[in-house]
C-alpha cells in the first residue's frame, strides 16, 4: 500500500503568524499530506490505543497542526509516523495533543512534540 508523498506547500522560511503577540520557538511550514498516528489515552490506567490518520495543515520542529475525523482529548499521548518516500527514511515523532476543536473537516488538533532520549 502506498501513500501520497508529503509536500511542502509554501517554502518561505518565515510564515507570519496571525497573532502578533504569539511567540513560537520554531517557524511553522504549511504542509499537505497525511500521516498515521497512534494515540494512547491521557489516563495512565487506560491501555487502549487508537490508530488514526492526520491530514496535515502545518508542521514545525516543535509540533504540528492537522485535521482528524474523531475528537482527541487534550493530553492524549500520540506517536506520528512519517513513512519513507523514495530514498528518504521514515521517522516517528512523539508528542501530546494540546488542543482539539470542531471544524468542517472533522476536528482540528494541535500536537506538541516531545523529545525522546535514548535509553
């Protein structure tokens, strides 16, 4: 099964934010494409995992924004799988959902990436 390639929609290095007072650690890039996610609940005793798809809106070094079909509770731990394309290797990013709000396309979520240190 193949997936459509991820595509950088706007290559400008500085995409101005809507809110002037917003201070980001990293610039966002508008993205188009889908990635797979594995979600685990914010309750540590809940061992249920859910596999889903995120339609990307934007991405930065510190997080991503996108659309999902089902609502995701803020605080939910998430692993985002970026599949390999051509000669490039795939990779995973770990994070947690920081916001989820209803939208025409389902629900818009914000994911903040966390650093995973090697054991």
